[in-house]
C-alpha cells in the first residue's frame, strides 16, 4: 500500500502537490486542511483519511475527527493535528497514546517535518511538515511511504519549493 502523508495545506492543493498524488493508494492528512475544495481534490486522487486541525471550520470538523485510529496491514495508527513529538507530546495526544498504544503516531501543526522513532512508546512518530503556503516554513513537505507486511518501507521526504 502506497501512502502520501500530508498536513497543513491551509486551503492549498495545487499542481505541485497533485503530481505526487496520482501514484498512491491512500492519502492521509494530519489536519489544517483549510477547505472542502482541498478535501474534494484529494479524494479525486485516492481514498482520504484525515483529522481536522485548529484552523478548520465546522464544515471540515463535521466529517473529520480530532483523533483518528485505524489499523492497516497489522499496524495500529493514531492520527491527530496537535500532537507534539517524543518527550514533548501534547497532553490530550499523550492520553490517547497511552490508551491506544499505536505503532505509528501521526500529527501536524508545527509545520516542522519530523520522523522520529520513540523507543519509550515503541512507535514511529511522523509529522509531514506543511504542504501549504501559510506559515514560516521555507519548503513545503510531504511524506511518501509504503506499508508492506506490517512495516513501513521506502519512506521518503518530498520537498516542494514555495
């Protein structure tokens, strides 16, 4: 299964992003989607799993929860927008991590790309950075990877100039 992980689009889904979406099985969005136009555009490429972010309005919050838990090929995934990182998890996210015990924890919000293995919780923490144009980031980023036999493989960072 080929996955594109994206976050913090803030209403932008342009050709620079779209060229990476045609060859994936699912798109995962870690919040701050920004508009239903982005939701519909992403869904035109592949099935979408997403959470809402702090900038998202009621139209997006209606369809996308604050926390999303799912299992894929034997891996338990927990996704939220405001999550933090190893040693500095958000309190609400930390409660969910303790309760769910995911192998993969995904968040956005910081606009900082992070791929960190948390030995304490035995889970991979992924933050794809920001794919939109709003914020301080100098480069737009996405993560692309495959899940095969219960393992993440071929993880790569995609950088898009602003």
